[in-house]
C-alpha cells in the first residue's frame, strides 16, 4: 500500500499541534500529503512555525479546549476550513502534580475538563463533518498513567484512564458510521510537558526503568498515530497502542 495515496486529500485536525507530540503528528501527516489543521491555545508563534515547516495546505486555529464553548468553536471553524474532517487526533493535555491530601476542586476541574471532558465535546461536534459515506478515524492520546496509575498525579491518571474507557465505548458506538476510534498510550516523551522532571539523576532513574532504555522523542509516537489513521488499520477499532519502550510491562 502506498501510504501517501492512502492519505491524499485527507483533512486532519490535530489538537495541541503547536508543540510536542501533536506537532510531530502534524508534520508526519503533512509529509504524506494531508491537509492539516493546526490547533493551539496560547502559543501562536509555535503554531506559525509548524505551519511554515509544511508544504501541504494548512490552517491554524486557536481555541481554549478547557470548556465546551471552546471545543464547539474549534470544530465549527475546522469543519468550515476544508468542508470536512477525515481524521481527528485529540492530543492536547496538561500534566499537573496533585497530591491527594492537597488537591482542590479547581485542580481537579482543570485536568478533568481539559484532558477528558473536552474529548466528549470535540468528538460529538466532529461527527457531522466526517464524510457520511466513508466515515473517518479518531485517535485519542492516553498515557501509561491511565493504565497503571501515577502516584501524586492521580487526577491526570484518572483522566487518561477515562480516555481508554472512552476509546473502547466510542469504537462500538461509532462503528455503524464507519468511524474507527483508537488510542495511543505513550510512556515518557521528551516534550515541554515533562521537560522539568526529565533532568539529572531522576532522568537516569527513569531511563533505567524502561526496557528499551530510552525516553521517546515526539517523532517516536507520531508514526503509531498515523498507522491507526491509515488503511493498514482499517479493521482496528477500540485498540490502545502502547508506545512506551516496554515500560508498562515492568511498572
Ligand atoms: N510528554 C509525555 O511524557 C507524555 C506521556 C504520555 C502521554 N502524553 C500525552 O500526550 C499529549 C501531548 O503531550 P505533549 O507532551 O506533546 O505536551 P506539550 O508539549 O506540553 O503540548 C501540549 C499541547 O496542548 C495544548 N494545550 C495546553 N492547554 C490547552 C488548553 N487549555 N486548550 C487547548 N490546548 C491546550 C498546547 O497548546 P499551546 O502550545 O498553545 O500552549 C500544546 O499544543 C497529552 O495528552 C499528554 O497527556 C504525554
């Protein structure tokens, strides 16, 4: 199969594609000839740099996805941009520390609203923009934290565990519309999100726990997202693809 032919004329919206994993996904889909909708919240300069690095048709859209109205605005503008959405990658997120004895309602809401509730709104709003005859593909970004938990980040782990349950539920619910729903669950990835903790001795300790002895680069995650969106995965739905160097196996 020629992957570029597979993706010819496909419209891909990637949330949180100004930086990190989302940016790597945007670049990889662009190299395959897709039309790309880059989304950011605050970092307009980074989003513009992503656009400038691409040769295919692109649009940049801004939205704060921590509330329903921001999600609706993004999908309405994204749907209008190219008249359809074929592939939706919901990647944006935050990772905040939250010890259980100190956690507040605001802390909880920030993470759950952005990392979990927005996925419901974005999916609901996108359904009318998938071509009704061909369907589409949704890829959600979970985490090893959603599979084995994460001490002191329990609200993040719960949000990412919720992403896994959502993936499996929507896969069955949306199958009659030919919309496949899968998730990628990365382990540690070298991005702004984790940069502060991936330093010094702690970095060495983390690497020692990963069977493949490497922290992933964003470019190590993007091909799995592309695979799940491609025809190579046309009979795969409801799947959680681990991209973690084997780390869940020894957690
Ligand atoms: N890095 C890791 O080790 C790791 C591991 C497992 C899973 N993940 C997951 O992978 C995904 C991407 O993470 P990353 O490491 O690439 O993160 P990142 O480099 O910190 O990028 C986060 C992205 O999310 C956007 N964003 C943040 N707050 C937002 C808001 N309120 N509304 C809309 N967009 C918002 C940011 O936009 P701006 O640039 O405009 O701020 C940015 O594009 C996340 O879901 C994360 O939980 C990451």
